[in-house]
C-alpha cells in the first residue's frame, strides 16, 4: 500500500460521506469542549477527556477484529501522540480565553499545511480549483477574524490572548493529519484510534504529575463528574468524530479531509458561538461564511 493516498485518487461517495460526517462531528465537539473549558482547567481536561473516550473506542475497535498495530506504524503514532498533547493544551487554553468565532477560524490554516505536507511527502498535488478553494477558505477566515475579537482589524489577531495558542494548534494539527495517515498506510488498523487517544491522555497526565499538579488533575476529574451530561456528550461526539476522520483518511487525500473539516468547523463556530455563547453575528461574519462555503465547495468538487 502506498505511503499516502494516491495523488490521482478520485474521492468516492464513501470518502466524501465519511469526511462530511467527521467534519460535522468535530464541529459539535468544538462546542462541547468550549463548554467544558469554562468549567474545567484545560490541562486536566486534556487528560480526562481523551481517557474517557478510550473505553468507547476500544469497544468500536474490538468489534472490527483483532488488535493490529504493526511495528512500522509505532513511530508515527508516538510522534502524533506527543504533538497532539501540545496542540490540545494550546487548543483548550485558546477556547477558554477567546471567542470561538475568532479562534476556530485560525484552524483554516490546518488544511493548507496538511495539503502542502501531503504534496511534499506523498505527491498529493492539489488541483487548480482546490488551490482556489483553499485561498477562499483562508480569505473567509481572515474576514471572520477582523471583527470577531475585542479589537477591530488586525489588532484582534495581535492582542487577543487565544490567537497565538490557536495558531500553534493549527500548525501542529497540519503535521499530525499527515502523520496519522502515514501510520494508517503503514498498516495501523482500527486499534490506532484508542491507542493514540490513550497515549495523549496518559502522557499529559504524567506531565502534570511531574509538574506536581496532581491536585489540579484530580480537581478536573471531579469537575467532569459534576457535569455528567455535557461530559458524556463530549466523549461520544469526540469518539465518533475521531473514528470517522481516521476512516475517511483511507479513502481521500489528507488535504481534502482537513479542508472539509475546517470549513464546516468555522461555519459552525459562527452559528454555535451565537446560539450557545451569545457571540454576535455580523455582516463580516456572513461574508466569511459565504467565502468559506465557496472554498469548501471548490475543494470538494475540484479534486
């Protein structure tokens, strides 16, 4: 099997369906995680939320067959775990500190980075239409952020405390999207999802204990138990989103999957930021949604 999906590969109906469902799952998961970050410290949440997902992922993986984690996939998996710990911590902090409609659009840089890395490593060259679609997604994200923070214009990107953290998250997730696909193409089966999720939670937990943050860690666990409905919802949605994304990577190039994921996520950030967190909808946000929708559409049909 090739290292990455073939560059000439046509995205099938199955691949498109899985990518769209996964993108919707991540959008809802963002809302659930922001709700939890308002109640639980980001470091503790980065431990307990992944660990709570592991049992569900284990049941799903066990239903597909025996454990398959070839030695060739272990290196990419370990690298992905380490990078995801850093990215998740930065993500949780950004969601807690800043408006959802300002920070989530910065993740639009993830498909750009993933597409370029996929092109460099595996020859997944984007078409001209897909390149235009990515440009529209970035323009929409820029338009969205111009008036989403406490400061107008570029000052929102410079001064808002969550922006740098979310930008770091976008860069790291560009890399992990490609790394995960490498692991899958090297033979990692359905057990890859619970393995990498458990690795993230355990590594972050060990890091907190080394830093003598055991009290913060246990307090976060108690806080999750104190909000069982939102915690359970986050666990189930996050599990489904991860499983769908990993499966979609078997049928579609990584840049395609990531662009759909981020395009829907940014539109959802506006809608749910307004519905759940009372973040206003403005004309610039509507323009951004149109640009994002057009961009995602070009990436979808332009492959």
